[in-house]
């Protein structure tokens, strides 16, 4: 099974004093001259940081799964009574860094331990100023789902080879959420950007063939559609803030629960209950290292549950839920499932408008106020019926294309059943 969900890239950063940055930069140069493994490239000034100097440190030859970025600036902030105007960032591909040469399978939270070991080993070779993984904070995180469309049951089967291109064509007729704009209008890519989030859906084969035509996964990537959500630094901070509040509430509730339990135990004269209570509360309230706290929050951000939550949220905002149908088949489904003829007409008209205007976003652009709100209501109604508002052209010869998220979860369920059959928990008849 080549379909997978998780994350494919993340970035961590650490603030530096000017003196620390100068020492680190010297160490990067020393390592370059000694090993010839890295190259140092001065980047153009960033639009949002016109007073900064930026350098990218890349590895020569084979992609290693990590690159470094340094920022020198006169502008900074105080941390623990130190002025920190500079920073170093590490951009990490967890699969590659940990030795798995895979470009089409997503990583999950369990990779973090292996990433930490590999990162510390690499940092130690270059400079003591790079310190250890736990000294860094999460800066960016790219969630993704890779769907292998060859695992879908599409009829007629003879059109399977054309499926990735056709699915991308349908996706590009999707919606553009508020505060997002479409950029990089490539044929096989749907790229939306806001100030804090990037949504990027593309045919993986096309991307690899263009940028990395010798990739070992190039052939396997032919059937992969990737949908990714990139959380930039402001969104990471916002999400981590929510996680911290949730943890603080959980800790408070646990302490209260333990306090009540201790009183109950004492009333029942259970030996050692008071001491047990004190020890547990001390553990919850006690000093945990900053490294451990950062790792705990990072694990929360990278958890399977968080990945699923983020992917589903933005997938439904853009690609939309529901199966793709031809216009005629979608209309027949609406007529069969909706008893109110006025509503049937409204939903059918919405499908027709999207088809005529060339996509959901273009249809919305033609409307405002009450008309726009009614159209949005129609999109919600179609989602409840399991119908994607973008319809399949009749000339394709395909009646139905499953929703990518649904197809992924269905395949996942099948794999779980197979594993249980193999291990003897279920009989072969369950397949």
C-alpha cells in the first residue's frame, strides 16, 4: 500500500546571539573546506526581512534529508536577558534523514526519535554551536496525504493510466477559501497560499520528473496524488498555543482528580494514600526540562490524530467532500435522495453553474450577498448527499471517481482486516 498520511517535511529553528552566529558560520565554512560535503549560498534578501542577510547551507551530491539556513540581522529580541538578532534553521525530510530513501511515503510521529538521533549526530560533526535537537523549536510543518489512485476501483479499467491527470483536472476546479489566493498555475498542481498556510495538491510523478528525474521512486510515483498543508511559523505558533492551553487544563483537571481521590483514600484509611497523592502531584507540577516539553508539543503536532484533523479540514475546504459524478448521474442521485423539488432545482442549478463557469471558485466570483450565501448552502447540501460539486465530463467515459480521502480510509480499513487475518484474529472470510 503506497497510500499514506502524515508529514513529509518540517523545520526547526534556534535563536542566536551575534557572537554565536559568527562562530557557527565560521564552523560551517571550516566543515565545507575540510570535507567538501556542503556548499554555502547567500540568498537574496527576503521581502519580510530587508535588513537581514540569509544563507542556505546545502549538502553536495546525494540529498541527505537536511539543509540549514542562517539569518543575520540587527533586529531581534531578548531571551533570558540575551539579545538574539540571529537564528539557524534546519529543514528536515524525516524519511531521508533517517535512512529511508522514500519520496512517496509520509512519516508519522514515531519517526521523531530517529530524527533526533540523526540530527544530533550530524550537528555534532559540524559545530558545537548547533547544539542538540531539543534546543530547537518547531518552525514549520508540512502535513500530507499521498493517495495511490491505482488502488481505487475505477471503471472502465482501461482508463486507469489517465486517472492521475484527470483527477488533478477535477481538483483544479475546486474552491479557494477566504484569505487564500491561487499561485503557480501549473497543469498538474493546485497551489493556494495565505499568510499562514499553504495548500498544495499535485501529481507526484510530474513534480519528481521535473525536479528529480533520477529518483528511485519515480515509477512508483506515477499513481500518487499528494495533498499537503504547510503550516508556516505563525500557524505553528497559534496551534502550539492551543495545545499548551489544552495540556494546562488537562494537568489542572488531573491534579484536582488526584486530590479528590486522595481524600477518598484517606477516608477509607488506605495505607500510603496521602504519600502517593503527593508524589503524583509533584510529578505533574514538577520541573520538566525545556527539551522534554518542546518534544512533547512537537509530538502532539505530528500525531496521527492531528494529521487527520488538518488534512480533512483543508481538503474539505478546497477539493470538497463527496464522490465525483457525471452531471447526469449527480442529477439523478439528487432527484432520488431529495424529496423537495425546489431544493432539487437549486442543487442542480449549482452543479450547472460550476460546470459552466469552470470551477467552484469561479462560480463564487460571479455572486455576492444573498445569492452567494445560497450557493454556499447548496455546497453544504451536496456534501451531505456525498456528491462533489465538480462533475466529470461525459466524454471521459468514467461515471464515478471516489473521493480521495474516502478511498484512503477504505484502503486503510482493508489493510487492517488483512493484518488481523494474517495474525489469526479474524477468519479468511472477513476479506
